[in-house]
């Protein structure tokens, strides 16, 4: 997909702030600092639409990025960052549940994991959380360029096994550095944009 327009429309903290134009939405979930912003920026070929932060746990709002006036990427707060206070984490939890529970235009979720390591307990919980809401999930295993070519398949299997990825869901190896996996990610995600 060629992206000609991309803008951050709103950073919302509650459903009264969500956009109401009924465009399809693809949520982006992932651990803090796993590379969600780099994923968005690589996909839409912008350097800095989504701000990459060296300080994990920075995204504390639900950010709606409108793409080509056709759909939204919705960046939800990163999870699993210990430095964030319990109260903050609970606030995010409520915010995320409200979004996943009430949002009619949410069609699928791209869940970003780090392919170099087995998914964490938080990743496993997040995947289960998304399946609880019966959402299609496209797992994006980032940092593929950091893994030797001969070892990628076993890293992929490790992700599929640990998350217990359902047969309807896909795992795509991806690199924000080289752009590998980008076409495949677009292909998978665009299936959900016209529903």
C-alpha cells in the first residue's frame, strides 16, 4: 500500500475522545520499547510520525493515526514496563479494556514481539487478552535482521509455540531496519481494512 497521508488525529484517554468517523481500525500492541513506533514508521515510510522514545512506558494514551483517510492504526500503551507505578498500570488496563471491549470499528490487532527472544509472560497474557475479545491477531516478530538467517525458522516456531498462536492468526518476521516482512504485513493487515 502506498501511504500518501498519515496523521496523528488524537491521543485519547477515554472513549468520548475516540474518532467517530467509523473507519476501520487496526490496534498495535506490544511491550514497551519493542519497536511499535519503528514498525508504524517503516510501514508508512515516515521517519517520525510515531515518536520513538528511548524511555519505555512513554505512550500513556491511545493514539489514533489516520492513514490515507481510509483506516486508523491505533497505538495502545506498551505493557510490561516495571518502572510504571501500579496505579498507572491499572489506569492503562481500564483504558485498554474499554477500547477493546467497546470499539465496533476495531477489526484486528498487530501485536509486536521481539523475535530474538521467546515471548514474555506479558506477551502471552496480551495474546490471550486479544483472543478473549475474539480479535484476529497478526503477530509481528521484529528485529529479524539481528537473527542469523539459519536460525530464523526456529525463533519463529518458538514464538508460535509460546503464544500458542491460533490457526487463524499469522506470525510475520519483520525488520524495521531493512523493511523485510513489510509487504507481507501490509498484505495481512489490509484484509481487515475493508470489513
